[in-house]
C-alpha cells in the first residue's frame, strides 16, 4: 500500500507525532510506502529549513505555515500552500491516515480525498472534547468542518473505550469506530542505559530518590496537583527529587511561581524535553512515574515507563483506568486529590519490593497487549477495510 500520513507538525517529536512516526517506521519495514505531510513548524520561534527530507525511508513534506511567531505560539498551523501541493499526491495514494482532529490540514486533505475517491481514516488522539481553552472556536470548527470530517471518514480510530464513546457522542456510527491503542517498539527497550547516567548529568546524589513526570507542561496534566503533593512528600522524605521532563505548553511560568511559593525549588528539577537515550536515562533513574492528569486518553509515556520497569501513580480518569491495574502495575488516585497522590507517591518511594513487583507486571502488560507489531497488524487490516469499503461504494 501507499499510505499518506498527515500531522499538523512534526516537532516537538512527542504525542501524536511520535505515534505517527512509530507506526510509519513499522509500515515501511513491512514494504509499504509511506509519505507524510506536515507544517514547517520547528518550535515557537523557528521553522524547518527543508521543504522535504527522507527519514528512515519515509518522505516528509514540510509545508510553510501562514504567519510567523504569533501563529506558531497560538498553534495556528495554517498551511495554504498544501492546497496546491497535495492535489497530485492524493491521486497516488491508496489510503490516508489523518492524525489529530481540529486541524487545517485535515480540512484540506479530507476535501481532496473525497474528490479523488481516496479513503481516509482519522485518529483524534484525545482531541475530540471541547475542554480547557478555545471552547467556542472548537465548536465553530465542529459545525463548519468537524462533523463532516468525521462523517466522511471511512473509519475512525479510538485509543480507548472512553474515546470510542466520544466518537459516538459526535454522531459516528458504531461500525466506523475501531479501538486500537497506542503501541511501543520493545526493540528500543532491549538494551537500556545503565542506572546513574541521568543523576550524574544533573548532579543528583546517587542515593536520592526520583519521582518523574514526563509529558507536556500543561495544566490539564494535573501538574499543579503533582507539585502540591510533592511539597508534602518532601516534608516527610529528605532524599527525594521531583523531576519534570517535557516541553512547555503554556504553563511553565505559572508552574515555576508555584514551586517558588511552596519553597521547594531545591528539590524540583525542570529539564525541558528529552529524546532518545537521554529520555530512557530519566526513566531508568526514576523510582516512580507520576501522571496525575485531569483528562487523558492514552499516554505513550505510561507505556514507556512500564517498558523501563517503573511503577506508576496515575489519575483514575479516561484511558488511564484501562492502562493502570490498581495495586498491580501501579496506584490509581482520584483526580485533583493532593492527599491521596502524596500518600501513593510515598508508599511506592518507601516500598522498594512492592514497587519492583508492580514494575514487572507493567512490563508484562506491554508485551502482551501494546507492542507496535500488534498495533500495526490491526492498522493494516483497517487500511485494507477502508480501501475495500471505498471500492464497494460504502460510506
């Protein structure tokens, strides 16, 4: 098959981008041809210089966004040049995989896909609900474009049962919804870095314990609750550090003020985003991975933590309830409950044997259910079904 993958941005390499890239690599290994269209955004302040590049056999096209730094900071990845460049590309593909939901790229690609009779599948990656910021704008997008985008899709991909219910609430019929979780390439976790590299790099004492948060620095991730809970943990344990890894998504300044007000600056380390070997080193040196999100669909970071042999403390919300087996692979806490989060972190930091037992079970769950091979098996069948439905004229 020749497959077109569409993401609104390629950097920072995390979240939906990491998922799209991971499945694309595996598809190429299976002799499929993969092309990716995205914007030329590199970060809040700069663009990608190349118009295209070849990454592990995948041709990536970077289309110029409209506007400069303001557009990037507001995440308005509008790429009008894609209208002219993608017309010809679509004629040559068998199926299209759209990532995220409310994007300019999805509007353009879905329009020409329908004109050319090419089927597309859509994977919202948890972006369906109108929560947090820009709720009115999200409603306007849904009315003008979103409901049609969902209606015309051959299939939609839900990461969890919760997201499948969200699709149903948006009017998507049951037969179009496929529940396919994120997957992880366990070959990348076969030769993990030795313990101690992360601590040495950041001058952390080798006997100091680490509670690790790895994800976007955004209020929806419950990172404010985490910092408050850690302040209480810090009063009871002298040898513990909270390490926060991830890109700023609009909440870093407020977070730093909170840390200062709680007087825990010396016990909190914020390192920004880490990738590759450096990210693995952070997981390896952590004693517990904490994800106290207020809303979550299916975080890849949790699978990474399991694959590195780490127990988890997470909120009892969304897809986390499916991923964390309470008291087996980690501990679930009520969202927003500072005291319960503090007690759960303390328990795992103080009980090495129990933490180790949980970590081994978490690793087993990934092997059994969430390998990239199993995910791509299901995606291949989904693509083939979408093509078949299109050929038979089934909407």
